C-alpha cells in the first residue's frame, strides 16, 4: 500500500514536469496560409508564435516570450520553439489555448513580419459561451473578456448591452456598442444582435484587433440581417457559420476593412446576385469549394498602384459563375471601360487570380467576358474560364514600360490556364507591352473566335489550341510570340497566322493544322520547327503560305497538303526544308531567287540554292541580278537570257540595223569589265561602261563599226570593278 502511494505521488510529480494543457482546458486549431506581399503562399518559412505583447523589431528573431503550442488537439505533443515552419503549401498549423498571439514570420528568404492573430474558443468548451462556458450568462450587463484563455474581469462590456436567453445566449445592445480595446482583446460568443436591428445600419458592434467572435453573428429580423462595422484594425472576424452570404455582405466586410489588408472568406455556395461585388485595394476575396453565382469588380486607379486577389480552393473545387442576365464580366476591374484603349500606366497592379473555374453563363447572357482587366503584371494561376458570351480572357495594358524601381514592374506571369466554349476568343492579350508577358501553359478549345490572339509580345512555354472557329493562334501587328511548344490547330481557319507588321515568331516545336496551317504576312521572320498539316482541304491547299511575309527558317514535316508551299509574295528570302511522305506539288508561285529550299514529297525533290553575290575587297564582283537590254541590239526583236552577270546570252534583233547595244547592269563600285564573243564575220567589243551600264559595239575584221547581223548570238561575261 505504501509503495503504491509513493509511486502515485512520484507520477504526479513527473506529470507536473511535463508541459501540457491545464485540466479541463480545450485547445483550438490554427490552420492558415502564410503569404507574401504578392498573396502567394510561402512554404518552409520560419515562424514563431509568442505571447501577446512580445518583443518586436526588425532584428529580434524569434520574438519573445514564446507561447506554448501543440501539434495535437489533446495537448500531449508540444511543439518545440524556435524551429516551427510552414508546410510545403505555406500553411501554419498548431493547436493552442484560445486567445490572442503575436505571430512572427522570419528567415533568410522572407521579409520579417509580425502580426497579431486570435484563436477563437470552441463553442461548448471551457472559457467559451454556452454549455461548459462562463462568459455569456443571462442578465449579465456586460461581457467577461478572455485573455489567452483566462477570464480577466467582469462587466467590461458596455452598460447598454445585456445577455438574454440560455445556452449560447443572445447579445442585445441599445444602439452602438464597443467591446475590448486595441490593447485588451475581447472574446465574445453566442448569437450577436444589436437591439432594433431590422435593416443594415440600424446598429453596429465595434471589434478591435485580437477580438474573436464565435457562433452565429448578427441575426437580424426579417430578411435584412445587420452587418457589423469593423473599425480600427486590419483584422478579419472569422465566424463559423457567419461568413458573408450575400454580395452586399461581402461589400460590407470589404468596407469594414477599409485601407487595411485583409481576407474576406466566403464559404456558403449559392447566389450572390443581389448586387455586384466591389473589391477594394489590398483585400483578398477567398471562396471555399462549391458553385457561387457572382460578378466581381476589383479596384483600379489612373494614378497609383492598386492590388487585390480573388482565390478559390482550386479550379476543380471552386466555380464562380456570372449571375444570369447580368450581361457583365465575371471578374473585371472597376474602371475598365474608361481605361481600355488608353496608354495609362496604372489600372490594376499585380492582381492575383488563383484556383478558380470562371463560368460566364453565356446561355443566360447577351454580353460579358470571363476575366477582363486593364493593368500591369497580372498573375492568373490555375484558372479555367468557360462559357463566356464574349472572350474568356481579355488582359490589357497600353502604358509605356518604365521599370525604374519597385512598384513599376510590368512583368506578369500566368500558369495552368484554360479557356473553353466561349463565344469569342479563348485568350486576348492587348497592348504593346501588355498586361502579361510570360505564360507557363495555355489551353483553349471550342471557342467562337481564336484560341489565342495577341497584340502583345509574349512568351509561352506550352500552347495547345484546337477546334476554335477562327483559328488556333493569331499574332497581330507589332506583336511577337516565343513558344517552346506551340500546337495551334483548327479544322476551319488558320493554324498560325502572322499578320502584317508582326514581330519575330519563334516556335521550337509544335503542330500547325488548319485550312491554312501557317500563313505569314509579316517580313519580320523567325524560326519554326513543326509538323504542318492541312486539316480541311483533302490535300488541295498549301501547308505554308507567304503573303507578303518572309525572313523565316522553317523545318517541317508536311501532311495532306498540295502544294507544300505557296509563294504569293515574299518581302524577305526564306530557308525552307521539309519532307512529305505523300506525293504533292512542291511549290506554287515564284520563290525569291535568294531562297534556300529543300523539299521532298514522295519521290519528288525540289532544291533551290540562292544565287550568290560575290564581292572582293568589299566591292561587288559578280551579282546574281540579271542585266536587261536598255538600248536595242538592232532596232527591234532582240532578247536576253542571263544567270546573273557571269553568263549572259543576247540574241540580236531583226529590225533596221544598228552597230551598238547597251545593257543595264547592277550597280558596281566603278564600272564593268565584260568580254563578248559572236558567231559570224564580226568582232564585237565593250566600248564604254558606267557603274550601272555597259555599251557594246560591233566591228568587222577591218576594225570598222558595222551593223549587227540579224539573230546573232552574243556570249557575254561581266565582272564589276
């Protein structure tokens, strides 16, 4: 017996030495993403969780004193600090007693950040209202605030408030009320209702940084629940079951945040079509999984940078659908109509749209885009746009690049983007510099316009456009495109169209198909390596069409096209090499003599080497340009055939006789030195030259000029000097 008593006492001593939670104390879960200034999660960041009022500073890490936190809900597994980090997705997860904590993010790859956050108590638990709690009681004229899980007083609440009811209770205030203070956080539980709250604005409750509210908040009478006015802090009151359930509620929460940064969480799927959501600068609108009918207009400016974010749980989890008959964009910037087509430097700056499917609801609309923004450095990530009445994406910026410091960047970046079944283009990128310059991957199919139409210089890792009505990819004047892989395909229009005035096109590999798989109207040229097929012609239309373009190096495998290349007109010479496994006409039209062409179709081969220009000492020696007759050899009927200036055949005419003839030549530095020979009893000679002409005279063997005999062949070779 004595031994058992001794062992029991010893066990109690050891238990007291082991960190844990107090008897009956409940823990709350902290599970939030840690993001950087751009709104992107930061994985592996060092984090310190400290007691409220911890030491702060730009060099003090970690903060102090450190709070006791746990990795389990029972409080049996303490987390050793320092050493706490976010997970690979940037989430900070721990269990701790309810209350306010200072949270510090630090480390070599992040900016030192310190902020106050609160763990709400669990309804029904110790230090929480309702069963098992003690701070909400009927008739209490005030509220007992809880500081780090410990009741610190009574009747702290305003005297014009009272608690009625049992269990979770019901807070009623006659007029406006303030709880806690910036230095004394309050925790309130229960159903909160300002007295006389029959419509928005009839009363309000003020909370401060660190305040925590649980339960169902602000239950108003009728169909107009009151909305709290949150002032004095960049804090979002996360209320289980009490997130905004209307667009007006979202706007009220947005107004309450004011100029402070913060997150507005929306977790109840359904209709938010009572009004348009207006999202202010520095605010993040976060949607949980489900389908939400909503139209969102983010803030912008003509004079300053404005940033915001709209995020979801993933494009396979969260869908935002345009409200029926709104005829509006699902997501846009508030002053887009007045900014589009301008050269304003601002608009919206570095907005983040992530983890969403955007549905334009085109069956119930007569207008509207999926996403339409004017601004710089736009960052869409994992965004799937579908069913817009007009274009899926329209991203525009017309300003002039001035990257002189932080906040002036124009470099937007997108990743994992798709745009399908829209009435217009899948993607439209507008502006010389444009709202976005780099994309990791892009998919567009079954759109009513182009899969991709760019007025912007853009780099894309992987393009996959197919079954779009107008065509796969359209590069407009002043735009250019650089792609690692470009599959620009359609069954009806162009695969890839490079329009007049466009810049350089570079495609490392890809597939180009369409009624005209590839057409160049631009002479800026580029490099293309691709499989090129005519998808709708049954082999009766070309795979490549030059229509005022040129300057390309093209390596291709050709399929179902005839001819392989059509030369309507060229403004620059091209290098074209390719193979077709089936017989086909190799070219139509007349290629430039400066082209290098090597084509094989079945057993037919076509090779053309450009005629060379030979220089010596920097001056022209031999030109590939053929001379012409400027003064006839006999008065009429003469002819010339030439291979440049090195081999010329002139056949004299049959008209009244003359003894001279003149050839117009390419321009030489000084003149031309030509040799001439003729059949018959004559001895023609070069008798004069200029930089661009040569005169020949016919002599008899006595050295006297004599008329050309009819139809005499003159063999001429010339070199410039």
